[in-house]
């Protein structure tokens, strides 16, 4: 399985980036981070639309698209792992997770997404969302393989 994490913004060296890298290094799946950077000298609507286009273009053809959005639905780690396991078992080769910018995701992204997930009603810093996603991917892998990391 190949996973793409497409995210608006460029991660600087620091604890959030280190945490993301640490969890990704533990996975047996190939994970590529594609960072989207646009000039900020445009209106919010135009920037959000361009970010949406760039995020969607980062997904390989035929990829399952998972948008991370505060308006999405919350899912337990077991359910998240089962979804990934189902996709893996069904032969899905590519999964792309999309993380928008400070102004959220464009409606075109929400419409194209196969799944819209939320990490809860709280607002999270975008760089921390990457680390949360990486941890949940690792947790899903451990659930699928019966590793004791997940003790729920």
C-alpha cells in the first residue's frame, strides 16, 4: 500500500516534524509527504480553491481520498484500522490523506473525498494534525497485525 499525505504548509524542523517522521519510519507502507505552498497575497476564497486543486492533484490516479476536516466524522481507531485493512485487502494501491490550510478545505475537496474524517471538534495546529495522522496510521498497522501497542 502506498500512502500520500498532502498538506498545505511547509514543516520546519522541530518536535512536530520529528514526531511525524518517527511514526512514519515504523510503518511497512511507503508514505510520501507532499507539501503545498502558495503565496498568501490572494483572497481567502481564491487561495482555498487553489490549495484544493493542488491537494487533489497530489493524489495518484485511482487513489482513495481521505480529507481531514473538523466538520468530518469522528472514527474510533479500531474502525479506522478496519477501513485501511479492507482497502488493503480489496487491492487499493494508493490512499491519499488531505490536510488543508488555515482557512480549511475547499468544497471541491470535500466533494471528491471518499471519506471525510475529523480528529475531534477541537481545532488542531496543522503541523500537529500531520503527527496525529502518522500516529493513527501506525496504530492502525499495529491493530491489523495484532501488535500490543493498541490496548483498547
